[in-house]
């Protein structure tokens, strides 16, 4: 075998020796990119270079100039810190110039960020928080298998360190359960984590036992033997189960000074050392790769959405907003892009209402909230509009996935039910009391909190057209329907339910506390005090104009929320008022103590957010 | 075999037939308690009654009247919803009266809450968010094995549904790695989850394969065969590895109308049905159980803490607060109760500084943030003061565990490093931008955010004596030391670094933005505008008095934070000002867009939180 010329075109029929040359180029470019940037992870890239060269040249079906082609495979770098390797692959594929790679990587304004994000058209999901790429891959593979019925394959490059994240095993469990033979995970077992040896080192058998026990096929391979890797990928493509290729590799492979050495994680080679490394690797190459093209996919019939007929509820009738969510979601199923996900509480969140009508678009992850979120992200990547629901309290389990979903820029709808002390006897473990703070802080998020079934249904439907992460907070108990059919609920709006020229105080509530505000207003009215009442169903964006007008006109504002005082509705209102330069006499009632169990009304009272407390807060402000 | 009299005393030497009678009593009392409350999970209790009767009578070494006895075993109900069973056990043990069980369960003010919490002296940790009890048990078993050197055993009753949570596998992985032979998990495989069959049903072999692959011993057993269960527990107690007893059980066992039936999860039996069930189970019993007493534990030498000598740093010297954290933590090691935990980033958070001095009290969980938190909680239960650190961004992974730790009422110290866009080139996946919102919303939490090494060291030390969850936010880069040695940093305080009678605006910062505020003040001073500068190192509790005085005296406040606008420092300041009835002209600068990669200074500038933006915001307020 002679080496290919350094500017050759490498393709599926190229000799494996040429593929090895491509791998060396990926190493060289990983080193050059990170050294030029002064940061990055060259050694983590070098261990996986042979794996990725074989994939790129021979197995990844992809049209680099049409990343949106439905016949393209998907490649996820779950070990996102190996971004130099990924970007070097883009350079080899001819879509990122050498200049861009060497002069912009990790610099301000560059699309070649420290960890991959979908700012790049060939990147589906943001990674870099370890343990997330494989779960996303499961979501994409699920879309391919169950919804797209397309032959594309999802390839995920995983680090060995991240195999200690529970989320990786949630993902493999679901891959096995869903029978995702179109998923291949490749674990770069280079034995070294950030600060030293990994838990399992090079014990490929231990990994294989776990993988097999979780329902996937395990293949072990020498990760620097391109022929063996090539064969493993072939086997994976023919397998009838999801496959995990466990590749024994060496961190820093190809440059003896850093091979298998501790202390080199996340460190670029100093310039002179980089020069030696490039020389040792055979110098700079300018190979171009053209791997297998996209799979052919039958043109899909354009789907004709049926008209969405949202449920209606009679004013005054008692209906839980979680129930309205389920009914509205089932109605939204008329839109073929809508899918729903459940983490084994669909009978509580009412997500199962959708599942009964559209079982094919209903994804059950069992009790695995991280995988529920990741599946939603993967489905969104494949053009779906996922609605994922669990108890508001348990969405905190998936906080890191929600955060990263916002970096990925996907649009997904989340619903958290059973919010607040209102749930009653189940006690604090089941009470969502921090969810508004969590969801408000997510970049570009929308936070909605309906008080009645009509607004809940309308806002559930609105989420299907919102960009980014939207969140609907629903309540366990049934409360009177407040609004007539056809009432609009624009995102960013509010409803002023009581208003008059003599209003001396404004009561702001959402969810259960709105009903308490209405009762408090009645109590105050009986004493001759007119109170304005605002339904703040849109917590983010918040209706600053209406709040400020009310603050100016009434001079006093009481906010009551079934949530912790920090980061919730009270602070959202304060933020809005301060932004408009108006802060009146102000009181915020929230859940300050640790609640216990009990009937809903008693817990609201004990938490200091019931009608009596709201009226009393108003009296104090007016007296003060 | 004849049945024991219904008021007999059951003990370790009782006939197994009597133990079965105890199991029936637990069933009967579970039914009676939940029916009396009108809510609860009787069927989930009935499946595990035989398991718990055998445990209680024969294997659980425990002095019910001295729950603090260091020779006591620990029992965790990871399936916290089976609280009727747990409380029925307390009744059988004679520490909760039948009256309390039947008249207070799930009622307002009762210690017998819907899910167990440490309000009860026999409960170590709050459960009810599934997938958490076993991880906590691993922490307690780790304390027993590595720190207490005590013979107690940790028993954890798990549900089968929760085995789909990745956190359970993080726990078993660590149990195996740490060699926790003193841990026995009992999985109540009753085949039915909340809304239908579980993922693996009664496939005990599938569970066993997973357990064994994760390094623990698996024992399968018929869960209603008290003799078989007894033997399995005996084997587990002699095992040299952590053991998982996989018990095949029937949900609702003992009452044919609900046995193995869907639709009965979390539902009390209606009164008449309950009467029939009690009759079918042989009626009400009043058995008392006295199981094996505590293990004998050698009296421990009282430990003599050495004096803590905190590190000192020279004013003006550039030191990263994360580095100060590591040095202070290592110094705190002089206190024997201090332990430190790392999730494989100890060289970044500087937690490894502690590990180098005190390897025996340094817990490495590898990349498993949920288990890191759970281990911290378990260690706190056993009297330690755990410090757990990872990147601020990755603490979101453990949000649900942090939330539940506050319900458990434990005191633990968390440190989140690499906060904000300040980290630079690594990009948004690694930037903690939502952590303040998350940590502020935790009940009873303390949130600290030092700007220099002296305050970071002092606050690190302060956390060792704080109650509840405390959080220290540290910064990646090195900035000048601002304070002299001996400067006190009381929690709830602040430092006014620039102040004068002519101040026309107050600049509030913490961490990197404090340094930007100081530079902005210089810039404004050059224009003849005097600015007060406040170091808000204590974000919760916040120094409302100082903020209000500054607001009153200067009339304008600019807050700059390297965090999202929601739930962060800006809203904490607004909340404090509103609480004091003072809101001046106000501007909050925060990270509003999605950042990319780049040098720290350029990212601060792009985010609009650098000195120039702060000065400009001040000018706008003064002009407005």
C-alpha cells in the first residue's frame, strides 16, 4: 500500500490505507485548530480519529451540501468536547475551509464554537454537557423508525467518561425497548477522563455486559484498526438491534509525547509541540472526502392537517387545567407534526388523552424524565412538535436537558402538572414549587400558567406555534371555568377580570391563586374596597403594560403565587414594573415554608396564599 | 402452624407463620390508613408487605426508641409512595399509635405525610421523587463503610417502575465500585406502574442481568414466600458485594379484587371495599414487633478538630475564586466532619486540593452529578458536612436531588464553578447561566457569590456552619484580590467598596461583574459622576438594608450579573428594594442572548454586562 497523494479524494471505495490517511489529517487538523485557538481538546479528538475517518469515508450517508436532505444520516458528537475532530471532518468534507478552521475556531462570533451547536447546518443538537448526545440520538432514531419510516441511520460518538451518567442508560434502555436498529453508538474508550483514569478503564467486557443487559448489541473493536472498525460498522448497519461499538482507543493517539498520558485533557499542544506532532503524523494533508450519499427516500405525501377543534367548557363548570391540557392536546393531534411524550404519569397529566387517539405519535419513556426531554429534542430535530409532560416537580430532573435544548434552538412544548401546594395530601416531594424559576431562566422560553380550562386549552394550542421552549403549568384540582369560548389568550397578554375607576389595589394571580384573588376581591368589596384583579396567564413574556397601568391607577399591587418567592411570578411582576419605571406599594405572597400534607384549601391557607391572606395583604398596603 | 394471637410479640425467633401474620397486619393497616385518609397507595404497600415483615422481624437491626443509635441499620423507602406500609411498620414497632396512623395520615399538620420525610425520627431522607432513595442509600452505606467503620446495614425498598431512572444505575454502579457490601436493595417487582405495566414486567432475569453487569449481586426471590425472602436477606447480609434482592410480587396482594389489577395505583379502597379487604386478610391485628437490636458499635473517640487556618491572598494578586475554594476546602479538612465530593472535574473546581490532603474523605463519583448530590445527602445523614462541586451548569443535572435534599432538611454545601459567559471559549454548554435562579428557589437555601479570593475562602468556610443547602458560585478566571486578611464576610451582608456623599448612582455586582462595576465607576468618576459600588457576595439572604440605603441616597441603581435576567441578582435586588418600599430608577444588565465562544472580555462585552455597558446604563438612568 502506498499513501494517497495529500490532496486525493477519499470515498467509499478508497483503500483503507487512504482512509487511514484521512484519519491522520483529522488528527493534524484537530491539533492545528486547537493550538491556533489556544484551547480545546486535541487528545480527545485524536483517539476517535480513525473511527470517524472510517465513518466519514464509508458509512455516513450524507450530502454535505444539502444537510436538510431527508435521506441523510445523522451524526451526533455526544462527546462534544471533541469538536476539533468534528470540525476537521467538516473541512475534509469540503464545507468548512481550512482557513475558517484555523482562524476562527473558538473565537468571538465564530460558528465553530468550543462545543458544537446547530449554528452549524450539519449539527442537529448542541452537546457538551456529557451524557446528552446519545439520548438525543435515541429521539432521532425513534423519529426515523416510527414516524419518518426513513432508512437513515443515527450515529453517535460517545466518550467513555460519560458512560457513568445515568442518562446514557436511560437512552440505551429505550433504544433497546423501541428496537432502534437504526441507531449506532460508538464509544471511544480511551481510558482517560478529564482528571485521570475512567471508572472502567479499558474493560470493554464490562461495558459490553452492561450494553447487552440493557437490550442493545455490543461490538468490541480495536479503535485504531481501520479494517476492524470498518467491519464493525458494517455489522452494526445490518444488525436488528441498536448497536454499541465499544472501541478500545488511545487518547492522543499518533503523537507519542501525549499518547495515553494523564494531564493532557482539554489542553492544546503548545505551538512547538504541535509542530512536532504534525510532523510525526506525516504533515499537513488536503484530502477531500466524499462518502456515501444520502439514502433514497420516497417523496412523502404532503400531510393535510385536519382542522383543530379545541374543546369547549361551560363557564362556571369545574374543570382542572390538566384535564383541559389533555383534551386540547388530543384535538391538536389533527396537526400531523404534533407528538406527545409521557414519563409514566400520563393519566395524571392527561397526556394519555392524546395517546388514546394517536397511539402511533405517543411516546412512552416510562419514569425517565431526562430521556423524555431528549426524545422530544430528537423528534423536534426531525420536524415534529413534541409536547412532553410530567409533574412540574419532576421536570427539575431534566433541567440540564431543558437548558441544553435552548442551546440547540429547538422548539418543544413542556407541561408540568400538579404544581404547588394545591396538590394537597401527597406532600412536598410531589409539589412543583420551583418550576417557574427554572423555566423562566431558560433562554428564550415562554412560561404560561392558565387558571381555567378555556385558557388552558387555548394556550396548549398556542404552544404548537411558539419558537423555543414553551412551558405550560397546570393544576391538579378542578376550578370554575372563567372565560367564554372564543376568548383569545395571546402569549404576553393578561386578563383583567375586575376593574373600575375606584380600584385602590391590584391583585395579581395565576392558576389557583387567581381564584383566591377573585374571592379576596369579593371580601374586600364587601368592605367597600375596590380591587382590580389580573389573570397573569402569561408569566414570560409578561404583560408589563397592563401591570404598569394597574400599578399607576391603583397604587398598590399584591401578587399571590403557589410557588417559591424566588424567581416566580412576584419577581416577574417586579421586573416588569421596574422596567417601566413604576413600582407602587407592593406585596408578594408565596410559599415561604416547607409544606406538609393536607387538603388543598388548608395548605393554601397554611402557605399564606389563600383569599384571606391576599385580602389582608391588600388591607395592610392600603393602611401603610 | 397456628396463627399467633393477634396481640402477640413478633421477634427474630418467631415462627415464619407469625411473620406472615405481621405481613397481613401491615396490609390491613395500609388499607385502613389510606382509606381513612381518602388517598394513598394501598396496593403498592400490599405487594411489599411480606418483604418488610421479614425485614422488620428478623433482619433490621434497630432500636425504635433510639433512632440516633449509631448501631442502627438504615431503612429507606425509595418507593416513598408506599408510605402506608412504612407507617404501618412504625405502628407494629410500637412508635406510632394506631390512632395516629388512622386519624392523621395525610392530614394537615401530621408527621405522617403522603410521602415520608425526616419530620419522622425514623426516616433519614425524604423520598417520593422516584429514583432517589437508592442513591441516598449508597451515600449512607458509603459513610458506614469508609468513614464510620460501623457494621450497620442500609436497606432500600425500591419500586420496579423507578428502575428506569438513570439515577438508579448511577447508584448501583457506585455501590459496586465502592464495594458496598453493607447495602441491600430490595426491588418490589409487582409488574404494575402508575398507568399500566412496567417496562420489564416480571422479567426478573432481565433485571438481574443489569444488576450483575453494574457490579452488584442479584438475588431473585418469590416476594410473598416469607421463608424464601428470609433466606435471601440472610444471603445478602453475608454477601461480599452490594446485593439487589429482586422480589416477584403481586400488586394488591392479599385481596383478590385488586390483585395484579390495573387502575388501582394510588387509590385508596372505598370504605366498604376496605372492610371486605380487611376481612379477607384475617381482620385487624395488634401484633407488636421487636426485631434484632442495634449492632454493637465501639464508642468512637471524640475527634479533636485541628484549628482551621484559611488561606491568605495578597491584595491585588490575581487569583480565581475557584482556586480559593479549593485551598479553603483543604484547610477546612482540619474539621473531621468535612468531606468533599467530585464528579470528575475536581481539577477544574479545585475540589481535588482537598482530595490530595484527605483522600479518605474525598468521594469521586465520576461524571454522575445526581449520585454526587445523593452521596452528599447520605453522608450528611450520617453526620458529615459534605462539599460537592461541579461546573455550575452541570448542577442543573441534579436539580431534583437538590430540591429533595431541602425536603430532607439536610445541610450540605454545593459549589458551582465556571459560571457565566466569563468562562470564554468553551461556549454556552459549559456556562452556568441559570444556577442562581435554581439555587435561590430552593427552600431555605443560601446563595453566595464571591468576587475575590479572600471572600471566596471566607464564604467557603462559612458554609460549614450553615443550615440547609448552601451554594457558592465561583468564577473560572483570576481577578485581583480586593480584601485584606481578617475581613469578615457575614452571610446576608455586602461590601460597599466605593461610597461618598456625592454618589448619584449605585452599581451592584458580584463575581466578575463586581470588577466590571469598579471599572465602570472609574470611568464615571473621570466624567465627574460619583458612583457607589456594592459587592453583593450574599445573594440569598440579601442585604436589603444596605441596598435600600444606597437606593435612597443615590436614587439610581444598576445591577450587572453574569446570569440570565430571570431569577438572578437583579430580581433579588428588586425583591429586596420592593420589600423595603424603595424602588429608584433601576437598570438590570444580564445575559439576554445566547452566547458563543470567545475570550472572556469579549463575551462580557457582547452580553452587555461589561464596564462600558454598566457605565452607559448609569448615564442613561441619570439622564432619564
